[in-house]
């Protein structure tokens, strides 16, 4: 019983990962409305980001974004992106799952987060502490 539940959880995780890649691919599809594409980029960017909204070392709350926020974002995108477009991109996502990973993309995402943090801190310091 426990093994079957663990296997279902793993399958759900793989499906979620595939859907995130499909959402990223759909965000670049011109057949998807612009506002849905913007939201899809945000959801996929958050999923692929090595930095979490709530760091995982924070007890209990650290995994809230991984267990609740991300699946809710994916569910919203699955409702907004037309089914036939998602079906096409799921096939492409499955093909991409077998390809090698890019460390360069991880570095770029981390640099973007760091830049956003630095700029936010600078604005905060400039406008609130001067």
C-alpha cells in the first residue's frame, strides 16, 4: 500500500515537471493569448528558478511553495491554455525530458534573481532610509 502511494506521488511529480516544461513551451506559442503567455512565463520561471519564495530550510513553510503554490500555478495555466495547444507542447516536453540539462540557464536565472534583489535593496535603501 505504501509503495503504491509513493509510486503515485512520484508519477504525479514527473507529470507536474512535464507540464511545467509544456507551459514554458506554450508561453512562446503565438496562438496563446498574450496575458496567458505572460502568466505562463511567470509560472515556468518560478518553477525553474533555483531560488524559492520561501527557502526550504524554513521548517514546514519551506516546502509550501513546492507543494501548493507551484501546483496551483500549473493548474491555472492548464485551464487558461487551450487543450490542443497543451497536448502539442506536452509531446515536445516529453522529448525534451530526455535531453541534457543546461547549467548556463541555471546561472542566468540565479543572476536575474540576484539582480532583482540588488535593485530592490537599492531602491528600498534610497527611498526609505534617506
